[in-house]
C-alpha cells in the first residue's frame, strides 16, 4: 500500500475574486476544500449572549484602536 502525503497551504485572495477562485479550485479532482470558517456552537452562543447584553445596555463596547491602546500601554 502506498503512503499518501498530503500538503496544506494557506492563500490570501482578494475578497472580490475569492468566490470565482473557490469555484475553480473545487473543479480540480486532486484538491479538497475545507471550510475553516466553521465556528464552534459554544462560541456562536457566547457571541449571541454578548450581543444581547450590548443591546440591553448591560455591556459596553469600544473600538479596537481604543482597546489596543489600553492593552499595549501596560
């Protein structure tokens, strides 16, 4: 039995061309495409919970630039 070595790559593709590229790459019989955007259910539920807290005024948000400043000033 022959051992098959699989290789994995990461590509950065302009968002406007991504769908066309993905459709093309799926036509190749030697390529498998996995959707890495699957977010675990627990994380989805936590995000939903936090969004509800924000909408109810029980939690505040701030911009990434403000948060980053606060993080890196320590």
